[in-house]
């Protein structure tokens, strides 16, 4: 299902003027453009994979270079995302304080900043890591900006499903940084994040449904009932847990990872089915407790990838 896209025009919001933008606040605003909290989550799925690929401790300088390059690349993608979405950000409660909306950063400054980060990150990864990692990072950035932000976000309720591909790429980048190639182990972890993304984001979308509805962005909770969304969350959750267990038969892990994947997955499924039961019973508002799964999803991914990193030392 699709809706007419909201026009990408600058928001008519009176914000900070050039004469009233303190230096410290300006620095903070440019940092905010990169969405550092999201980048932390991306790096959680990058560095542990390097430990698995190395089957031990990877070269620490390589890890630093991957982290720096990954931060710059993701920061560039997030900045360009904010540049494109500045019109709808101004009309959503949860985004109305973003730097482009308040005027702390101008659209032109954001565009130049985003493109510069993209260029620097591509060269950084190519020169200090390898060109495969660089190409993968650039591909993720371009996919996020053009396929998701410009193409899918305002047109289909499946936007986050396919747009989430960009968030899966750090797994490939981390593996390629160590080995110079890809493997089935990296594919499995890529798919774990692919199937993790919708049930991670849809609960948040349920919480802020009105925001998305007001700006014409067809997130699934906008165009479907809570019961339908929760049912989809359950389906994706089962597939995610099943895929996560596939890493063990491939011979890339010992006992710790499958044990962690099984326990963490079981708790995830408990939360997902709990959300479905509440939705099916007609719970709304605080009674729906949709954010429980959202917060748990972050903990789940963090602990699962910690297990990915630690497992090689217990084999």
C-alpha cells in the first residue's frame, strides 16, 4: 500500500538566525545530524564480527580504522537523511527539535556536511582498511539515502523492511575488513539483522503512529491495525530466531553463541507474543506496552553480538 509522498520542501519554521547560533551549540548540532545513538547500534554489529572473522582479537589499529570509517559513513547517511526529511521532521513531535528544523544548521550546510562525510569515509576505509569494505559502506550509504529515504519511506508500508538492508551492511563491512572477502557466516548475521529490523522498529512506529500519519508516511502501524502489526512482528521474530541459530551448524561458533541465541531468542519471542496477545485483546495506549519490545530489541542485539565476539575465545 502506498500514499502520495510529502513534498520535499524546506519547512517554514522560524529557527535560529546566524547571529544567534553559539559555537558550542553549533558543534552539538552537527554531531546530532549524524544520529550518534543509531551509529552506536551499528558499531555493535561491526566490531564483534571482526572478532569472529579473526577467530580471536583482530588488529586493534584495523578496528579503530573500521570504527572511524563506519562512524563517518553512517554519519553522512544520517545527515543526508535529515536533509531530505527536514520538511516532515518539522511537523513531527519527536523530530521537531532536530538541527535543520530549529535552524541551528542550514540545509546547505547539512548537505555539504553529509556529502563530505560520505566522501571522507569512502577514502578512509579504502586507504586504511580495504576497498571492499569501502565499497560496501558506500553502497549502504547510497541505498539508505536513495532507495530508502527518497524511494521507499514515503511510498510503501514495507519501507523499513527493505530500507533496513542498509543497517545490515556493517556485518559485511566488519567481516570484509578482516578477511578481504565475505562468507556464509557473515550472510547469516546479515539476515539476523534484516529480520530483526522490522520487529525492532514497528513497536516504536506504533507508539508514534500519529506523527507518521500526520505527515503521510505509511509506516505499517499507520495503514494496519495493531493486531496486524503485532502478528507481523511475531512472524519476523520467529524467522529471526531461527536464522540466528543457523550460525552454529556452519561451524563458526562453539557452545556460547548458540546458547545465548537460544536464550535471548526465547525471551524475545515471549515479548513478541505478549504484544500480540495485548493487541488482539484490544489494548491501546499504555496498556499495549509496545515499547517493551522496542527496548528489549536493543538489548537483544547487543548481547547477541557480544556472544559473537566472546565465543571464539571459548572454543
